[in-house]
C-alpha cells in the first residue's frame, strides 16, 4: 500500500512534544481527538518487543481531558456512564463506558475523580465535550465544562517502575493500579496515575505545565538511558494481544457495552441514574445477539482500514473483523471481531477474504494473552 503524508493544519493540533518526537524519528501519525497521535517509530514489531522488555515514553496528549466541575458535576458524570460511581474515591481512576439513551457507546474513557466536585474524563476519540455540554444545558445543571491544557506523557513497559523511581522516589512504586497522586518536578506538581494503554505496566503523567513537562520529557530520556528507554506510542500488536479496545475501531455508537464485553463496568442493579439504563436492562433481559471476540487468521499480514465480513464454511455471514495485525507471538494474524450468535463459541472456524484471497480463521477469547 502506498503511504501518504498527513496534511498539517490548525485543526489537526500538534502537542507540546511534537517537535521532540519528530527529532526522535516518529514515522507515522494518526489523528485522535483532533490532535496528532504518533502511530509508529519505525518497525511495529521492533517497538512491540522493546515495549515488552524495556520502557518507552509516549506522547499521548491526544487523550484529552474533559473537565467537569461544579455542584452538579457528580450528577452529570454519572448520567453519562453505566458504571456506578456512587462509591468512587478521590485519587482513583475508573474505566467507564459512556453511553447514550439507546445504550450506544459514545466513548470509553478513564474518569479521574479529582475532588468531590471536580472530574477529568480522559477521552478516547470522540467529542465527549459536546455531549456533556448538551446534557448540562438540557438538564439545567450547575456545572463548568471545558478542555483544560493537559498533555499526557505515558511511561510504559516493565522498566517504567525503575525509571520513574529514579526521578520521583520510592513513593511512586507504591501506587496501586488505577490510583493517582501528585509529584513535584521542576517546581510544578504533576498528577501521575498508574495506568496506560498497554498491559506492560507503567504510568501516565498528566502534564499541565508545558515547561516542566518538556523538562520532564528530557529527564526521562536522560535517566532512562540505563534502561534503554525509547520513544514509542500505543502499539497495535501489544494492544490487540492485550484486548485493549479502541473506540472508533473495535467499538462504536452502534454497539452497546454488553456486546463489547464491558459487563464489568455496567451496573444495572443500583439506584443510580444514567442515560440508557432502561434500554440496557432490556438488552440484558433479552440477551445480546452478537459479541466482541478475538480471532486468529492463517495469514501473516493484514491492514484493516474498514470492517471486513467473516463467513462460515456454508458462506453464512457470521460477523465482521474490526482490527487486525500480525502477531509475532502467535505467528499469524490476530484481530478483534464482532461475531453473531450462535457463531461466537471458541473454535468456530470461518473464512475471510483479504485482497481477493480466502483465508481460514478461528474465533477465540479476548484478551489473547
Ligand atoms: N489512558 C488515559 N486516557 C485514555 C486512555 C488511556 N483515553 C483514551 C483511551 N485510553 C480510553 N480507553 C481505555 C481502554 C482500556 C483502558 C483504559 C482506557 C484500560 N483497561 C484495563 C483493562 O481493560 O484491563 C483496566 C480497566 C480496569 O480494570 O479498570 O486500562 O489509556 N488516561
């Protein structure tokens, strides 16, 4: 496939780290929340192995924050998500499906409770701020909603703990998964969470002060030398193996959270109020008729730019592939697909056409590893 460069403009926002990563050899971008998100630094496979062995620093400023504060902020945040936040705690992150009145997914952000009446919604790629503003206006909520200047730096990989300890001290290694706390650097405080869009462990630094953020960026590479630190970005191979979902790719507004295996984050039996609750109860009662699954395909290369239909041996359409990549671990293509009932059992075999050729595949569980 021929490669085209991405045309730059004000609408496709740069991040404070863009000039850094361009010096460091970024080779592909995607767009995320109207911002540049690095998609490759050379070989995807080399980056995958490096991420699983060492430590990487990622410019994930595209994971924008929607800040909601004010007297009705808790009510509004709860209205948007089917996850029960009534017992949520300050200093914790919560992975939360955001759904509409039809229970269709709007986004799948991480929500941070900063204070009793102040929240950050760390969004995937859709305009949550407009949805939040619409709901606030319609409900006459007493809230303030805006996009603050926060540019996340992720530090991911097994050696991220040692690297971060060298800069911030032992306390940072004691933080629990999806907890956050504040750490001083260059005269500014930084909210740092133990989270990130990989399963290799690590942190996310919510940089609010660009100057200190850039100093920290450079410090991570200086101190990280002994851990073989490299620039990186969310890795397609690692994230599919780990079953981390990508909004707009694997899931979208036509899917409900139960179809997407997000059951853990759906609370229908408490007295909270959220959009789509009755609809979701209906879905639960009737049972879902399709579900997101893993697939393995007997080929070694794939580029998914649109969903690709999947057929059983009798040529019945049983679902669609939504993401896919060659996995060096399985030595074949793995992917994420929406599969119709009753074809979603593991080991269901199927056929898929790629570039005019038919390949065999099998349905399996998510995550792969
Ligand atoms: N970090 C932050 N913001 C984000 C992402 C992130 N916004 C966009 C995107 N990623 C949102 N999507 C996800 C998807 C999965 C997870 C986080 C954000 C995730 N899931 C874990 C899992 O599935 O095992 C843990 C969830 C849990 O148990 O609570 O981490 O990465 N700031």
